[in-house]
C-alpha cells in the first residue's frame, strides 16, 4: 500500500531468534498439502542463504563511508537480521535434503554464477543498487505473507519461520536503499539495480522451483490441476493481486522511498502477537 508521506521515525532493526523446531520432520508438502505452492516457496527459500550474505557484503562495502550514526546502527541491525535469516534458510535446505531432494548441484551452480561471476563483474555501486531492489521485493513478498495471511494453512514451523523473516524484512526494508541514496544517489544506477535484481531473482527462482517440481514429478503431475485450482481459489478468496509488476512500477518513480510503503504496523502487530517484539 502506498502512502503519500514518509513516516517520520526511523528505527534500528532488532535481530531476534525465534525458537524454531526445524530439526523435527517437516511434511514434504508443508504448504497446505499443495506441492506447487510448497515448491514455489521452497524455490525462493533456497536462494536466501547465499543471497542474504551477498546483501550484507554489498552494504558492508560502504559501511566506513557512512557519516550518519543512525544509518550505521541500522546497517548493523540489518546485518544481524540477515545473518540469522540466512542461517535458518540453510537449515531449510538441509530439510529439503532430508526429504530426499537433491539440491547441492543447483546450489553450487547458482552460487558460482550469481556470486562467482555476476557479483565479481559488477561494480560495488551496482551490487548495492541490486541489493536495495531485492530488499524492495522481499518487503513486498513480506506484505503479502502478513497482510493476506496466505500461510494460514502452512505447517506451523514453516509459517513461523516465514512470518518472522517477513516482519524483519519489513523492519529493514529501507536500509540498503538509504545507504545507496547516501553513497551513490543516481536514478539510472537505482534502475540498473532494479533490472539486475528482477532478472536474477526471476531466473534463479524459476530454475529452483522447476528443479524441485521435476524431482517431485511423480506426486506433482497427477495432482497438477487440483493444486493449480487450489492456488487460484486462494488468490481469489484473499484478493491476491500481482506483487512484482506494481512493485516495479512504484520503484520506477523518481521520488520512491521504501518507507512510503505503509507496512510498519503490520510487522509490529505480528511481532507482538508472536511474542517477538
Ligand atoms: Fe532476510
Ligand atoms: Fe532483507
């Protein structure tokens, strides 16, 4: 939801460690028994550990150049939150392995291409701009998870992990953007970061999801129509509109700022409810 004015208060993101029993067995199709929905979320989750460590490296490159102590404190809070998210999503990847999925080849290829090649040939400023755009996307996904309550029928452990992650993504959604605005305030650079983030996230997410669906094809194909129908019904019932196109259009506005997205109360309410405030 876009609001006209910027919120006045900027807070320091606070890292939390929810007790998540990720060592116990998690149902193979943990998302309401729907294999398609499960692998769509598994797919993006697989990208998170290396992705979030990349975000930290990109912002950390500029930490010494930030004169504002509040922004420096926010950056440190952002690092702590992303570090914990990456760790939990590492454990999620271990769960996929325990469920019988082969993910190592995909992860090795993704990490080699994304961080061994694309990161290395990109300038520090483009890496930061890509991070700022990725943070915009994660905040938009977080809003869907919290506002539309799409995880209501998910396995409780996975739901707790995703909603904790979503709330903290909302909390730190402006940090990389504000660093970018301080160290490299260029509209074309911000848009180049948006293009890079869209291309990389879209491509790797698609490959990860396809790879999991292929490995699970014996259960996915016979129920494909049923699962597609369930997803369509939930989209209709929860009035779920697109995430990425409106998000990209908003980000293209020259005066865009992540705090124009009116999300703070949504995150605060969840954290209070989950006793994580
Ligand atoms: Fe995160
Ligand atoms: Fe983030």
